[in-house]
C-alpha cells in the first residue's frame, strides 16, 4: 500500500475517462436543492449533489485494467503536462475506498455481496490481536471477554437496512456504528487485508457494482416517488465519461468538472421493491 500512496496520495487527475460514477442519496431522491430550493429539472442536475444533499460523496468506478493519471495543478485544476503515470484500476479504486468518508464506504459492502469470511476474520484477528492472547483453531480468542468489539457484532455491523420495527432501531444503529468504527480502523491499519477483497467484490463481473441496474432514471420526479419508501440510501449509477480529480484539499474527495452522462439508473440488489 505504501507504493500506491507514494503515487496517489497527492493531487492528481484521470487523463483518460472512466465510465461509471456512483452516488448515494437518502430516500426519496431529491427533486430540488436543499440549499437553494431550486428544482432539479432532470437527473443531470442531480449529478454530484450527494455531498450537498447528504453526508455521502461520489465514487468513480474504474475498469479492471490500468488507468493513466497526471499531476494536478490545484490553482487552476488542470492536469500538468508530461506527468503521466500508469496505475492499476484496482489501486485507484482502493485509494478511493481508503480516502472517502466512512458514511459512504459502509454503503458498499453488502450491495456487492461482500462479507467477512472465516478466513478473512482469522487473518484480521491474527494481524490485530495481542500475540499473548490464546486463540482457538479459528483464530478467535478462547476467552470471549477478549474478543474485539467488532467480532461480537460481525453478523450485522455492515447491515445498512433500517428495520421497520421501532424496537429494533437502537440495536441496528449500535451495530452500524461498530461497523463504521471497524471499517475506519482496518482500512487504515490493515489496508490490504480489508480493501483488496472489497475491491475484487466491487469489480466482480457477476455480482459486482455494474450489475443489478434496475430502473433507468428518465423522469426524476416519477422515480423519486417510486423509491420513496426505502429502508437504506438509494444507490444511483451514472454511465458516461468522467475525468475525476483528487486535490486533497476539501470535500468531496473526488470530483469531476468535465463529464458526459449517457444513462442513469437506480441500482437495487435485493434491497426492496419500488412502488
């Protein structure tokens, strides 16, 4: 990971476009600006509004192959000529997962069928536990009182679906808070162990993020109404051409001022049924 950071942890921009951008919005999809009260006339107006409308930020999904980046002039937000570098799409995505805020990151795992396998749990425990702690054959501390907090919440800590039953909401919020703490800790301290399998899940051809595109957004108001009663943030997928930049200077972490959007969809991986 140190090699990746030496290349990406500085202002840069994508030289050649990326085809996919993802945003999350609390339901219903906004049809007017929370800041100005002006109506969003179409889905193009909605693009890159998630940081203003919510606590989320955009993510740009690269191809599985390589991408070309250039150093970024942060005074003019232009690419600096003759600074081309080739990085893998996976490394670019991994850097985004390391950099975006935790409220956005936790929206991703269950939507691409990512979970902590027994093998991954064992590896995370091996890397993070005090070596003096006695463990069983699975790598779990034999004394359950020594289990890390996240291990006690593992079954539900990545669950983003708010329960309908009011009595269950408090426990769900507690689990989700532990999940965010877990992701924050392990993406920084054990980056490769956690993020490599998540990147693979996102880019998986069968179950990854480019699957389960349910509803094409042509009439924003109609789609907003259809997905008004949803128990988790809505996932919006933009297809087109995007040239994201990372300045390291502010919020959101990644933005694109140059883009062409061809199609936009609501992605739904067994999250619910629209009205």
